[in-house]
């Protein structure tokens, strides 16, 4: 994997994480948080898809590896929603 492939992968993960934050309605952090959420969302989304036997729609090939865009967005939205429920202050 070259440096350009890594930068593209970080960009795709950042967009997926930002979309997951926008869907869940709870946003905390900036670009680095969005990138981390994109990768965490990919792990959660792929685990969920494989356990339910669902296909992988819209995979993006980066450096010979596939990145599951749809499952990353869904996983990031689920992860951010759970974190938002656990950390939201009650007034």
C-alpha cells in the first residue's frame, strides 16, 4: 500500500465516519474522530453483515483491499448513537 492509497483510504473512512455522525445526530470531534469512526464503523458493520449473512454493497477498492462503504456508514451511525446515549447529559 502506497502513501497515496493510505491517504485515499483515510479520506473514504473520514467521509463514512462523518456521514455516520450526521445520521445519528450526535457529533463530537473533528476530522480525526471522523476517520476513527469510519474504521470502527467498518469493523462493526462488517461483523453485523457477516453475522446476518448480508452482502457487501458498494465496496471501494483501495490498494488492492476492499473498504465496505455502506457497512462503515451504518456501523459508525450505530456506534455514535450508542455513545451518544451513554454520554449525553441529562438536565
